[in-house]
C-alpha cells in the first residue's frame, strides 16, 4: 500500500507541475505570472501586517488605560 501511495502522489505532483508550467497562448505560464506578481503580494502582506499591528496596539492601549488607577 505504501508503494501505491507513493506512485499516486508522485503522479499527482508531476501533473500539477506540468499544469503550472504549461505555456498559454501568450507563451506565459502560471509560474511566470506568480513571479511577476510576487512583489505586489509582498507589499499587500506588509500592509496587512502593519494594519494588524496598529489594531493590536490600539486595543492594547485601550486596555492599559482602563487598568491603570
């Protein structure tokens, strides 16, 4: 059973790799698109992180104000 699982998993990974690297009509693959959009995704992630930090500090500040006599 272990060999069968390994064969099926290998075939699935090979199929996914071929699908992701397959060129479309314009000669670009999904991997190429992801590489081009990576900086944009990083910027969005950094902005999200900053927003979450601001929300956390705002909430933390409101609780510390209440607890201090």
